[in-house]
């Protein structure tokens, strides 16, 4: 059997109209509710032997109009108009003699379903008005002798309102949860974009700075050695070859960073860590920067997120040195203590040069990284040097060499520092 192509659109429209009013009902709940109300009304007419009478058309018209408008246009009728039609249809049925039905009369059950739907859809205030109006219809029918066991039917009517309010509360809670998830998804997406943009900025800025050092060195060798024999040409070729290698490595690193957006099962190279700092220093030293490095402490104590943050801070600091003070010696010191990690990048200013400020994306990016890791960063002049100093917390839980008992005791006495992702 082929499903009509318009059916999915109708079902989506049914759910959308509920979401527009702040409630989240699956499409089948309104449909089942309408079918139950119409079915109960038809049974009530059959109990009164009026199923083939003109009352049938009147009841169907009054009960089908609200559902038809919602399903075809995607809009709800005003609640008071819909309630008037629905309650009026049941009142028309109750105006007919019941022929001794007693508590088995289905007409009050139809009113119960109407009160439940209106409460679930529009809230307890609307549900209370509809329930009180329906109770008045039942009382009038009982006074006219067309309804027996009125007390039981009134209790069922109140129960219907209660069930409707439960559905209403659950639907609003589900809608709020969906909205919260959407907000969290957007926040996570923006954070991931910011992280990838920062990674690419660090990679590109550092690689271009090192490449420019190689190119500048090659140019000076060719210029100074023009017309004179020697090994200047070979040295210039080596410098250009190193620049090409750095450029290719930068392209590979950028592809690796962007691949974070791809599927999880794609083969990805591990991100750099503090263990890669010696290779980074050697790379910039080979490009002509006077760089030195020392790191007292156990590198294995650094968790991956902290190691990546330290690497990027050093990388950005060296990039700033090559950009603002290409002739200045720079020393990188990484001290790993018991509770924190202290990173210092000091460049000695041998000649006047421009100073980076907080308006650049470099220092701003470093401060953002350190803030995510729960630490602090200071960058500025100190005497004849420019100093970047970062202090990052290293909790006991981050230390893989700490025994489980010590971590447990520490967790009971100290607040847990959550590891931020970069």
C-alpha cells in the first residue's frame, strides 16, 4: 500500500503547531485523542438508538471542525470556540433519553476526553473552565433525567482534567529539554569552531614565521655572497629546503586539525604535547632563532589537554618573538611542580622593536587557552626582556603516577578541578 506523499507533511505540521505553543506532543497523540472523542460520541449515540438519525451529522460536524482546521492549516482554533463546539456536541447527545444506561453511559466519557485534551494543550486554567462547563452540562442532564450516576461521572470528569494536566506538564518539560539541548549543541558547535580556528591560527602563524626566517636567511646569504666564491649558495639552498619542509609540515598539521570535524573512525595523527617541545625548539633554532629550553620535572605527569595547551603557548610565544624581535635570544622554561605547571618564555631585547599588545589575536588566544585550563597568563615587558608566564593547575587526579588511595583522599579534601577541553 502506497503512503500518500502529503502524509509526512501533515504529521510534521501537527507536531510543529504544538512546538509553536511550547509543548512537545508526538503526532499520534492528537490523532488518537480526536479519534477517541469521536468514537466515544458515536457509541453514546448508538446507546440512545440515534446512530442513523440527523443527530449523527450534527455531532460529527461539531467535533470534526477543530481537528480538520488543525490538520489542514497547522493552526488551532481559539480554545473557547473549540470547547464550545466539542461540549455542545456532547450536550446535544445528553439531551436525548438514555434508556436506563446508568454508569455505562459513554457521553460523560466523551466530556472527560474533551476536558483532558484542552487541559493538556492549553494548561490548567483553560482545562478548569472546560471542566466546570462540562460539569454544568452533566448537572443539567441529570436534572432533566437524561443522566444517571451523576456523582461517578463528575469524578471521572475531574480525573480527565488531572490526566490532561499531567500530559501538559510532561509535554512542556520535553519541549524545554529539547530547547536546552539545542542551545547546548549550538554552544558546543561554537566552542569547537573557536578551538579549531585557534589551532589553525597557531599553526599558520608559527609556520609562516619559521619559513620567513629561512627565506630571509637565504636571501641574505645570496646577497652577501654574490660574486664571491664559497658555500653561501649551498647554505641558501639548504635554508630554502628547510622552508619548504616547514611549509609542507604546516599544511599537514592544518589538514590534521581540520580532520577533527570528520568521522570518528578516520585515522588521525595525535595532537602535539609537551613532549614535542624539544623538537619545536630545534626547528626554530634551525631557522636562525637563538632559542634554548629546559624542563625540570616529569613530563609524563601532564595530561593530554594540558600538554597541548603548553605546546601551543610556547609555539605562539616563539612566533611573536620571530615577528617582533627576530634577533632576540629566547629561553623557554617549563617547571612541573606538585600542584601546578609554570611556563616561562623570556626573550631578551637586544635592540628596540615593536611590542605585541592584547589587541592581537596571539596573546588573546593564549589567554583563552590558559583560562580554559583554569590557569593564569601574564605577558609583557620585564626590564630588558619580554616575558610570557603561564601558571596552570595540576590536580592530583591529573597525575597518572599518583596512587588511587591518594587520589581518593585528595578528592575528599579538595574541590575537583575539571579538565577543560581545548
